[in-house]
C-alpha cells in the first residue's frame, strides 16, 4: 500500500494552514508586499521541506504544533529563494509552479521585498517562544538555519551557480555547488526535528547524512527533469541548463548514469535513518520518491 502519497498530502495541508496563519495581517500600502509574499508561498508546491521537518520531528516525539512552526519557517525560506532566483538579475524565469513568477504577477521591486519579507518572517517564527519554550533550542534553530542559507550554504551556492555560467565544472564542482544551493536547506529541514527534540549528536549526524544524500538525489532528479521533462509536468521552463551550456549531473554523466546514481543515493539516504526503525519509514519512502517524481 502506498503510505507516502496520503502522508505527503496530509502534511502539505497542515503546512499550508500554518503558512497562512503565520503570515502578517496588514493594511495600508504595505499590504501589497504581504499579498506578494502570500502569492509566492501559497501557490502550490509539494511542501517537501515541511514534510522533512515533520518526519524528523516525529522521530523524537516533538509536539506537532512546534514542528509545524519550524516547517513553515523552512518553507518561507524556500519560497523566498524561488522568488529571488526567478528575478531577471538571476535566472530570469516567467513561470513557477505553473503560474507567473512573483515579479511577473506583481513587479520586480515588490518581488525583491516579498523575498526579503519571507526570509525575515522565517527567523521571527523560529525565535518566538511558541516554537519551543527553551531559548537555547530556539537559538540553535536560528543558527542552524542561518548557516544553511548564508554564504556557506544557499546564498553561496547561488553565487557559485551564477559564476558557473562562465566556468567549466567537473563532477566534484557540481556536487559542491548543489550541496550548497539545494542540499543545505534539506539539511536544516532534516536536522531541525532533532534540534527541537534535543536529540544527541549521533542522531543529528545521521539526519545530516540522510539529508546530504537526499539533496544530491533530488538535484540529479531535477537535472533529469530539465533534460527530459515538459513544462506541463514541471510547471516551469525546461531545457534551460542545456541552452545556457551549464554543467549538470546529466551533461557530465549522461541520463542513464545520472539516474543510476540518484537511485543509489536514495538507497544510501534510507540506510542512514535505518537506526530509527519503523519511525523512519516515511523518510525512506521520500528518498525513493524524489528520484522517481515527474514534477
């Protein structure tokens, strides 16, 4: 029986409620930026990062309400990154999740501010006492997220990606780039549950290892979708990497070897969480899901 599909749907529904509930409620001229933040956030998406937060938190019996706040924070950051990545100064995309990107639906200045608003909202949510009564835990969450998305993580990965347009990258380069740009936020999402649960370091390390392999498998699957998928399947433009001459896992390895490596990484990811027993079954399932998805 497929247990992952209903679990993903249930988690996405809960995450969407949290994302909407935590969004600022403003009037006046500033209301427009909240409308853009809401558009960028509640416009579809698999909610994979919230799902990972919820699954990792369940390993340590973290109260659902706390886990949902951290799940929302992770998704706010993910959505901020998409808004900024889509800007003309970055990837210059017009379509995201099958809809006009935020700067097309609103304007560039509003999109920049919406991304800024989502990023800062994520830290506001993490720092609130409703996320955890222990200030040390809240501080650990804030530091972990900042490291994941700063110059050594997602922001640095985006800079690397922009520079890569004029570089010839090898497999090690692409692996490092994607570990920063995509994998770092996965790492936070997986480790956040252990931070909330005040789990020992060996448990946190196992989840970081899981996230590392999951993130690379996810990115290889993304490269395959860009190579083989359609706009209708992915909800965004395809074939852009090849058109730009950018190095990807597919361009270096070929489609079949890339697919084989993604599956091997998914198996490795599942092995890292075997220590958690039956509680980790959904984490194992999602590792396989990310390499078989068509969107």
